[in-house]
């Protein structure tokens, strides 16, 4: 996937505390609600490795293919990056280090999705200069255990620093309402976990998250949409 292609507006980061069946259910609902290419699913399980990680990757690859979504693996190691490739993933999310970005680029080529976390402006510059497709800029809003929020100004700075070479996604405390501010600040999309995995109606929430990156009329609909997040789906903290 090249930067010239329209990036997905919604990134769903998985959480192993949720049952895999719930994650698949959400992927199916959201992928079909948004349409092809608008959802990207990032498998994030830092405890799973080897066969266990490969098994989940294959299951989610199947789910994303059925839902018209893109699929990447959060892969800090070379082994995990090869698992992603073998599972048929479009790419990987790797540490913001030149060697990790270079290894990912060698595996997935110029058409692959290679994202990196960006906790500072320096991270954005490094990722943009090392062949990344996208950066997940965080934390934008208040997020438990993630330090002081950087605010939407971090997105504007990232857009300027990246010079249009990478997609900018806002991560950290993003809700359907705050996604509007992210879009206005220059983000290409948002990345979420609980906002979708906890939602009573993940399709409706996803449409509202996506709307600010569509037309002005869609933004108005997003602001009017109701949202609920039942405790039944929330894992114990």
C-alpha cells in the first residue's frame, strides 16, 4: 500500500483480554459497515509468540478478508514479522527504530503497510525518513496509564513533519465525538480499542469514527449519533 492510496480511517487494535470470538464479531460488523479498505485491524498480543501468535493471526486474517478489512500484526521481533507475512497480512506495526522499519520494508515491500508508534515529534520524523506508511500518534486524549495527553496539536505537528509522506492516525482516548477534532487537526484516521470492542453497536460507532474523514454531512451525522458501551463486553482490568 502506497501513501498515495487512501488510508483506512479506522484502526482497530485488538486486546487479548477480549475473547477472540468477540473480536471477530466486531471485525465483521465494522468491516461491512464501513466498506472495503476503511478498516484496518492490528493484532496486538505482546505475550503470544510462535504457534500461538500464528494461530490468532490466521484466524484474524480470515475474518478481515471476509469483512473487507486490512490486517497487520504488531510485531516487535523479526520472528513476529515473518509470522505476519506468512499469515497473509498486509503489513506490520513495528517499534519506531530504523532497523525494525527497514526489516519490515524488506519483507513487505513498497506496497505493504508499515506503521510505527509516535510518542514524540522526533518519532514522526524518524518514521517518515525510514519508509513507514503510517504513524500512530499518541496519547492524544486522556488515557489510563499512558501519561499526559499531547492534544490534537501533536497531530498538526505530525502532519507538518511528515510532509504528506505517511498517514497520521490519532491514538489514545479517541471517541466518536473527539474524532472530529482529530480530523480537523490533520489526522487521516483514528486508532481505537475499547471504543469498538466495548460498543453495544460497533457498526454505528465505527461509522461515526469514520465520518469526520468523509464529507461535512457525514460529520454532522456523527455528532448526532447515539453511543453506548456496555460493561458486559469489557474485560476485567
